[in-house]
C-alpha cells in the first residue's frame, strides 16, 4: 500500500504509471516563465526547458523553473 501512496504523490511516477497512455509534452525553447505556467494550465504531462536550441540563459531558465514550481497541478520538468 505504501508504494501506491508514494506513486500518487510523485508526479513522475503518476505519469509513468499510466498504461500505454499518450503523453502530452512540451519543449519550451522560448525564455518565458508565462509559457511554462500556461503549459500547466493546459494539462501538459511534462515540460522540457530547451536551452540547447533556444536563446534562454541561466537567469531566464531559473525563472521558468520557478514558474513551474508554483503550479498547483504538479507535473515533471527537465532543463537541458
């Protein structure tokens, strides 16, 4: 029972536990915290902050990840 409770709380486990579900993901290469917030409201399953192919610097990436952390609907994120 404990494993199930932990899966329900952790956003990555919640997404991975879905059997053969289609996942909605977003690669965000525009340095905009508002865009990350909109992804959360739109129901995106996870967000990748793409610094490799975009103009985002460390400061804007930090703000984007903070915007992600403020979301009430928790979903995984990754910065590359």
